């Protein structure tokens, strides 16, 4: 092989190894999709949601979802009229390995599910 052929071979080998390493890393760190659904009364004012610095306005019945990019704690705050609450939308120790994390926000609190069928209340609204 000529020097040019060896150089090309080495470049292609590095790209191949890098691609395999990247695929393995992504496969080992599958991170879930987080859903927050506004299940507040139909004619109530919208809920303002802040998660990791991003602000979203959700009307009753709307769902906001995002795929996590890192395996780290995600802190959220919600504001609805004079009510407010804060919670961890993603906790690595609780949620890692799950395909999805569902949050249902009602006037009675914040409910968590991993199957979108069975719910556990994790947080209540607070008022001023």
C-alpha cells in the first residue's frame, strides 16, 4: 500500500470506530420522553410551565413533551392563577430506564405515571 492508501485506510478506520462508539453510547444511555399534560378544568386560564429555563403556556387539554438530552435532574415550576407548584419532572434514581414519564396536572395536584394509565399524586398546588 502507498502512503496515500494507508492514510485513507486510517481515516476510514477512525470514522468507523467513532461511529460504533457513538452508537454504543446512545444505546446505553436511552433517555425518556417527558410529557406534561394540562388536565385542569376546560374553561380555566392557561397554565404557565417552566422546565429547565424554558417557558411554555399550556391550555386545558394540551400536552408538552420533550426528550431528555442528559441523565440529570429536571426541575419544573407551574403557575395557574394564584396557585403555583414545583417538582422534579425527571429524577435519575426514580426514572432512568423508563421509556416515558407522564405528568398529569389537575386542580388536585401533579400526578406521575410511567404507563399513562396508573397515576400517583406527587405534588399539590400551593397558594400565596
